[in-house]
């Protein structure tokens, strides 16, 4: 009778050699929690020509401001967005760019829904989700997603305060 040979040893040896040579790398996802404050730089608001519903508006907007993240130094915040709103809420889509001191950037695309504040303390409350489109510098090759919650204050500058959670991976070097 022949003794069965174990496959465990050669398979284990293969994985150990592959790991040691760097072929198998665990995907290490990281999270960046950020808070931003921005003000409207340009707002092109319009309404439909064909008798729109009450308080219906659409337009595009550019926001500028600053952001601070828990693992990074402060960064510049830039956003271009388009929106459609009624008095009951609306939808916004846009691109956000975070630029850090060393000129590294993270570019994100998002889609948000907004609603009026029931307590009337701020103009709008919103939630958004999105994806990372690109990065450069130390964020070259970045991939991931973003979730955002925020509020549009009732001040003359329509200041926006938001919290972002950026979940990402970077390619191994």
C-alpha cells in the first residue's frame, strides 16, 4: 500500500515564497476623516422659462474654502457643482478637489440629496456619496469612496460646513 503524499507542504511553501518576494500584498484600506468650511465663489442660478413650480431653481456653483483632516495637514477645498432645487429639497452633483501643502491632490465626484432643515437653524441639510476619481503626488493611483454630510448655513455667504469620510487605498510602491 502506498502512502498518500500531503499537498499541504508544497502549497504552503508556494504562499510563503510569494509573500516573501512581494507578489502577495494585503489590500490596506485607509480612512481620512475631514471637516471643511467653504463659501460660494460664483453662483449662476436660473429658473425654467415654462412656468416652473414654486421656488424651482437650477444652476451651477463654485465653492472655495479649507479642509482639515485627522491624518493630514490643512488643505484647500474647491468644488464645482450643478443643482436642481425646489422648496422641498433637491439634488446636487459635482467634483471636489482637495489640494494639500505639498501640491498633492485628491479629486472626488459626488451626488447628494438635500432637504430643508426642519428646525430652521440652517438652510439645507444634506448627505452625499461618491468616488475618488484621481490623485497626484503622494496620492498618485488612489482609489476609493467618499461619504459626506453637511449643512448650508443661513448666512449671507451661504457658508457650507461638512464632514467627509474618505476611504481609500494606494498602490504599493
